[in-house]
């Protein structure tokens, strides 16, 4: 049975592992290896995850999916405006896709954001991400626009699709 809950310090290593492995699996073939490794080192290192466990302005903290105490998925997001929210990260253990774990995580975070006043939820998904785009479309998100990816460095031109849904 999957247990969805707010993350705590005991989940940091599991969040780092599932996000790093999920990122590698998601982006292989659509981003350079150097980009993937750099992003994993920047966003999914233990120090940063420790700092991001709790809520701050614009960040709702991490939420994890646990099976027998092992992190098999993680999500994080926050409010970007009075009635708008964002999903910043959602990854699963690559071997656990298709079991409904991502949907459970999304529902948990969505409920937090609704309680904070959100009626519009946004997410950025890498153009060509054939795992993420269909997942979000199946849950009511539609493509709104495209922009250069947040994590680009000079010389990179990866594109993120902006997707939105009413909640």
C-alpha cells in the first residue's frame, strides 16, 4: 500500500534518489547528459532538499509516496499568485510508473493548493517529454505556451511547454 504524506528529514535521501533517477530516465535522449547531471546536482542534492522540506513563501514543501517506508515518488510545488499555483517537481521511481502513484501525489498537492486559494494550476514540461505530457493531459492540463527552460545555461535552448488546468 502506498502512503502519501508530507516529507520529513528521514525522506531526504529517498527524495534525492527518486528525483535523480526519475530525471535521468525522463530526459535521456531529449537533453544532454551534462544538463541532466548538472540539474540533478543543483536541485536534488541533500542540502537543498533538507532546506526545502518545509513550507516557505511560494513553496509547499515536499510530499512523498512511501511503500514500506521507502520513497517511490516525490512532488513539490507552491503558490505563484493569490489564486494560481505551480507544480515544480514530480518524479517517480522509473520502475513504478503506471501504478497511479503520480496521480495520488498530484491529488495530495492539489488539495493543499486548493486550501490555499488556488483555482488554477500550472506546470512546465520539457518539450518532447513523452512521459510527462500525456500524464498531465490525462489529468485535465492543456498546453498554453512555450518558453525557454528555467535550467538552461548559455548555449542551451531546451524548451518547456507551459500547461494549465482549472482546479
